[in-house]
C-alpha cells in the first residue's frame, strides 16, 4: 500500500500530509523547506539542526529552533567554534534545546571544520555542499517514492567526514540537501513543486 500523496488544504493548496495540518509545519513547508540556502551561516544552521534531528521528529526541532538559535549564537560558525566546556555545560542545562552531549560537541566540532573550509580549495561550507548537486532531481508522487539517500548524499557525507565534520551520515545529508534546495522532493502535484528556481520540473 503506497503512502499518501498530496492533500488539498482548506486554502485550496496541495501539500504532503506532513505539512497539511500543523500550522508551524505548514508555514515551514510553504515558505522555507526546499528553498535555496547558499550562505555559510545558513547552511551551518541547517546542517546542525539536521544532526540534532537524528532520531527525533522534525517538528520537535522546529519548535525548539528559536531556542537553538539563542543557545548557539544564531549559528555563527566563528562564535560556536570558540565554545568551551563552560558553554557545553550551559547548553546541557538548557531545557529549550535537545540536550545531547554528543550532538553538542559535534556542533562545536563542525563549526571548527566550517572555519577550516574557508581556506579549502573545494570552497567554503556552502559552496562545498552545493557542489554535490546531482544532474537530476527525483519526481516523487507519494512518500514511498521519496529517497532517503542518494549517491550524492553518500559522497557528501564521506567528503565532509574527511574534512573534519561529524554527525553527517548520508541520510542526514540527504535531508539537508532537500531542506536547502539542492534536490526538489516536493511531491508532484504539490503547490511548492518547482518553486525553488533550482529545478523547474
């Protein structure tokens, strides 16, 4: 039995089921998810949040996003890379975020790696992540058609690990690629399909 496709909302717009009920998720889907993010801080934030999401629902992370931004200096890589053990203790005491010590340390490590990429011949974090854009994007009609990994997300995962990043597995990296517009996995029939300007089909 296939997963559901698009659901037409009371506003007449078609969305996937996950974005059709909760106002917060609907707004995120309508205005942000899948739109291009090409700046270093923006990509670092999404990479960090995707890592924190691992094992949890995206709705949980989205609800905590303002607290994450406050706790992690608005995801400034320079600021987060300078975090020390006092900051780790502060973050572990912050009920507004996901208090996972390994993920907190990973975010600090990834900020340090982000600074390192600024001098990398492969480009800064945003340029490097975008360099893994595939030649084509999926055209899913149901949730069952949406990939969870791709050859490009596997290559991105391996590449980032070589450059000092952690919590960047291929599934997490595919979710990042979806979130920042590198691939378009909006269901065919959704009002958001093809709206990123990156993919037109």
